[in-house]
C-alpha cells in the first residue's frame, strides 16, 4: 500500500467517501494531488497530475 495508499485513504476521509473505495484512486509515482481543506468541506483540485513531468 505504501504512501499512495495512505494518501488515498486521506482523500476518502476528507471528501466523505466510504473507505472501501480507497483503491479507486490512482496516484502515480511523481504525480501531484491537491486537496484543499476548509472548515465547510474539502475540494479535490488535482488528482494524479503528471503534467510537470513532460
């Protein structure tokens, strides 16, 4: 599971998604994921962005 697994669980937590769906998020090596966390809720800005690698 490694770091990617931990991040996928955190995404589920902050977006209010059931933890059983953690495996449905893809986080590649060197990718960028941005999750903005606010008192009112969270916004997933980027997921698995690799544009900086090209």
